C-alpha cells in the first residue's frame, strides 16, 4: 500500500491534519489502533476543553465546528484567578479583550466525533483497529509495519500517536519528559445558583481547582493534586465531593451535584527536541504535551496540524518535495517558536503555584497583583489564553 502521506493516530490532531490536507489531492491514510465504532462514537472522558478563537476558526474551516451540537457549546465571558486563601482576584473580561467572549467550552469526545465525521466524508483512507508496530525511513520514503501484518509506504509519515508515542522513540527523537507527580481529576456537576459564564482558576494551597462554565447550569471541575493524594478524592462519595467543592468556592454556585463519574489523568509534560526526522514529522501531543492548567494542549495540536499542512501546501505550489528536510524544518521552527515559550511558561507557573514556601507565597500574590495592574502584561496573557489576536495564527 503506497500513499503520499501516512498519519499515525486518529485523535483530534491526526484527524484535523488529515482534513486540512483534503484539498491538496494527496493520497492520505490514517492508521488508528482503536476500532472504527469507538472513533464514530467516542466515550465521554470527562475532559471539557477551553477552545481559543483561533481553534474555533480552524475547526470551522475544517467543517468540524458545525457538527457539534450547539447546546453542548458554552461561552467563557470572563475568567478569574485566585491564589491561596486570599480573596484577591486577577480578572480577565471579554470586554477588555474587545470580543464577545474569551473562548468556547465543549467536550473532547464531541470534538473527536465531529473530527471523525468530517474526515469520513472526505477521501482520506482510514485503517482502524490496527496498531503501527514498526517504522523505518530513508531518503525517499517511510515504511510502516502494522499489527495486522500489512506494510505501508509513504513519501511522508506524520505521527499524532499521543504524548507516549512509540514511533517517536523508534525514530530516536530526543524528548524531554517532565513527571509533575500530580494528577488531574475531572468531572461535571450541576448547580442551583445563578447561571455563570466565568471560568475560575483557584491556586489553593495543596491543590488547584478550575471551575469551568458549561450550558444549562452545569460546570466542569478540574482538580489537580499530588498524585499520592488523588485517592482521597477518588474515594469520596458524590455528596461529600459536591459539599467539599461548594465550600471551596464559598457557595458561589449554590448547591452542587455530581453528574458524571470521576476521571483521573496523571500529568506528564512532554517536549520533543525536534518535530521532524527523515520523512517523519510530529504533531499534537506527540510534539508537545502540555500541563492542562493553561488549557493549551488541544489548541496547540490544532495549530501545529494547521501549520504543517500549510507548509506542505506551499511546497506543493512551489513544486518542492513536501517530505524534504527543508519543508519539515520550516514547520519545526514555526511551531517551536510558538510552543516553546508557552511550554516553559506553563511549567514555571505550575512550579510557582504549587510551591508553598513563604517567599513563593509572597511572589504568587505579588504576580497576581502585577497582572491586574500592568495593562500590557494583562493584554499578553489574555491573548495567550484566548488567541483572540490573529497575529497568533
Ligand atoms: C485533564 C485534561 C484537561 C485538558 N484540557 C484541555 C483544554 O481545556 N484545552 C486544551 O487545548 N487541551 C486540553 N487538554 C489537552 C488535550 O487533551 C490533548 O492535548 C489532546 O487531546 C491531544 O490530542 P492528540 O490527537 O494529539 O493525541 P491523543 O488524543 O492522545 O490521540 C492519539 C491517538 O493515537 C492513537 N495511537 C497511539 N499509538 C498508536 C499506534 N502505535 N498506532 C495507531 N494508533 C495509535 C491513539 O489510540 C489515539 O487515538 C487537557 C488534557 C487533560 C489530561
């Protein structure tokens, strides 16, 4: 089986990349280890994504956004950051950003479903229920061996096979892995208080709690805690957990009720030193796996897929080999330029806001105050959080 481009992994990054190439006429294949039925109807996994304006724009262009039920999309109008036991808040508002909203919220499984449907109506070939078990590349092509015994060759292989990518390892791409030793626990709750459209990030001492607005008086909760303490939360009864959250946010949402099960994700930061090798490129979490506190992983994956597809299209127009090192290194430079500061900045933020020494507590509070007072700093943070600024594209 011979293709122009072979994509490993049908997560949101792999599917978006496949869709972005649709108008090129290239012969593409996507290989996914999950069964097709799971791709068509992905299970709910507790993850509700904060989606930036740029991602919203890309998802629209890729014919994915309109496939998501509008009732399952909520708008974030404002955001507040709280620190420790202080009442002081760093506040971001959509009016300051000059936009109708700061961003959008919807579920990962709905985006995955929409992405699958959008790719399915196109001409990308899908091979599902089959794992890539080996990869080899040379000057002219790459070869994949599949768990069903088949072999695939392609001019370019693009890996979107998760932050724990086996093919990245097989291609000897040096990758820094940062074990945060923290776990994210996510779930949804209903609330009886007034309907809210403000996202709240509480850097409490000992844990971080994000409360994200969903439609119909529902909210998504993201609790980040030391991994060795996660079990204490997972073992709570639904009533105990709801009461605990109510107290932690001072009854802001009124009476709360757990409506989903709890999902837990041990956190690992991943950054590949190079986003390409011979006839091979990395996108999505395979290139950069973010700590979720700044809600950028999916958004970055989408942007990276878009950037690589853009470089390939330019190469095709210029009659250049799109799988060549010169094209892939252009993608690497562009994507690294955007992702590196955000990756390092997010990790520094996590380090500071999980540090409870007296100087760190002082700095944590000081930075929040500075963030509110310094207009340019606030503007930069708003743009980073929302990517409302088109210059980000
Ligand atoms: C708790 C939590 C909250 C988050 N919140 C946000 C948020 O608000 N905003 C945001 O932007 N991001 C968020 N993220 C990050 C986001 O979830 C990820 O960045 C995104 O899902 C990564 O998508 P992907 O397609 O790159 O990888 P994945 O979703 O990991 O997909 C990889 C695919 O490759 C397949 N695969 C793997 N190996 C093989 C193989 N050998 N052969 C074939 N197939 C293979 C897998 O089955 C899978 O389908 C959050 C993450 C967590 C954990």
